């Protein structure tokens, strides 16, 4: 059976043939609202499942941007890899087909997508702690520090993901910093964008961050860890969609999550700012303390007892993460894949003011990231000056 994009009926037939549902009456719908895939939710009796199928092109752009179907296999492999070390935070995979580029997995519709939930005023009191723990575990356990060089490289070679890395290299690290066709710049923001395009220091630092992304294969990353890739409730958190998974720098996932916590404050900045900053504190403290505890208990790194080494590793992760967060803030504000946190602000003056804030915060994080070596530096990181210029 070769690849063909499924209809709702195809999706039902596949899960039935696979014995994942019985002969009871079925309802199904295509619910994919992301940028790349088809997603079918299937209900049969008390069974409910998700079937996700990759399309051979980027849905958000169209057939002019072809994409390898292999990403579906990478995604299900990554879900299984992450479940080994962070099971409470990963959806169950029931079946995957390489040829037809689909995965059948747990339906999480008892939870909400965090970006949408936060916009509705929903509270996720455990989210920051859960993602801190999820990332410490997935990053540590897939790194040389836990696996040693041979086992790590055996896993790493399964995650060669050029098409999806190319999207990130273009959309996060390149296009927003030039007058590229993919950009979507709101009228009124031109002067701010010109500042970015003419900032040689900023471009130099972005180029360094891109080089890190391309060359630093620390650990198996999720690769697209924004609040639209997380389902949660007050008690539970599940991370979905690791189709961008590849071996990359520790700081990348950490930085993307931080950027989207900042975005989550923009709909009502005066009211939400402190809450989201507290989330960033909790997230980083949980991440750093969990990573350190795993290191002390389980690292196979020969220099693991060297004085100050794990603290230096964590400092580098924090600095890289802030740089990556800065790139994410800029690209989601003027690039191809905008975020509802900004776009749904109805007052155009407020929306432009928040976009300007996101761009200036992003640039400051990129240029001044090396000032943040510890949690205290992060807590005291002050961008008042950049915001007022
Ligand atoms: C062409 S894909 C655009 C964006 O959607 C995905 O979720 C990634 O964030 C990607 O950069
Ligand atoms: Mg996604």
C-alpha cells in the first residue's frame, strides 16, 4: 500500500483494519489546525483515538514547499524515546506506518491546547514545573552525559531530519532578519523591523545561534516546543508533535518554551506579566535542579565530578536558551508562523505596541544573553532601556 493522503473514511478504515476499534458505529472528523499535517479524531463506542498523517508538503504554504514524509516516522520514534524517560508527559502511541506516514495515538481531548487555554483565561498551575521536568529528563537521558558516546550516536543517526531543520533554519534564524517573502509584517511596524534589519550586531549574534543549532548535537530535541504543542489541564501535561525532533543544542527547546511563556503575557500584559515571569522562574528552577540531580546520580561523563562542571553546563544552556528565545520572539512577530497571543489583540494600537515590545525583548535577549549565567542573573535581567529607546 503506497502513500495517499487520507479522507475521513480512509482513517476510519485504517484503525478498524488494525483492530484498534471494533464494529460499533463510528464518528470521525479532521481537526488539524496546525501548519503541516492531517489530524483525524475518531470515536467508536467508548474508544477515541487520534490518527495523524503527514502531508508531502507544508500545508500552511502549499505544494510549492515539499516536505519529506519521513517526519511522521521520526515523530513517532521520538514520542517512544521520550516516553521511556518522561512517560507522564507523553501521549501513548498505538500504531505507526512508515509507508503511509501516519501514527495512531492517544486522544487528549480531555485536555486543552495550552496556547488556546491561556487565551481563554485557563490556569495551568503545574505546567512550568512539568515542562521543566520533561525537558530535564528528555535532554539529559538522550545526551552523551547519560548514554555515553556510542549509544548516543546510534540513537542520533535515526534522527537525521533535514527538511524540518531547514524550516527552522529559514523561518527562525534567517528570513525574519532580511526582507524575505515569507515574512508577514503588520503595517505600522516597518520602522521597528528596519532597526532589526540594520542591526549588524544582532545579525552577527543570530548567525552564531544558527551555527549552534546546526552543529551542536547535544541531545534529542522536541524541536518545536511552543504552547501549541502542549496539551494540559490543572493536573496533567502532555507534549505532542515532535516531528521536528533531531539532535541539537540543549538550549533550543528550553528557549522556545521560555519565548512562548513571554508571548502568553501579551494579551493582557499588565495583568499577566508577573504570572508568566513566575512561570519562567519555576520552569528554569525545576529544569536546572532536575538536570543536576540526574547528573549527580546517573552521569557517565568521565569528568562529572569536576568542580563546577554541571553548573557551567547549565549556564551555557541558559545563555543559549535566551538567545534562541529571542529568535523565536522575533520570528513569531514578523515571520511566517504568527501566534494568536499577539494576533488576537483586537486594538491595533495595543497590538502594535506589544509586537514592538516582543521585537525589542527578542533583540535584547539575543545580544545580551551571555549576561545570564545563573538563575539570579535571569531574575535581574532588565530590558527597560531597550524598551524605552
Ligand atoms: C512551514 S511550518 C511553520 C512553523 O510551524 C511549525 O509548527 C514550526 O514552528 C514551523 O516553524
Ligand atoms: Mg507542530
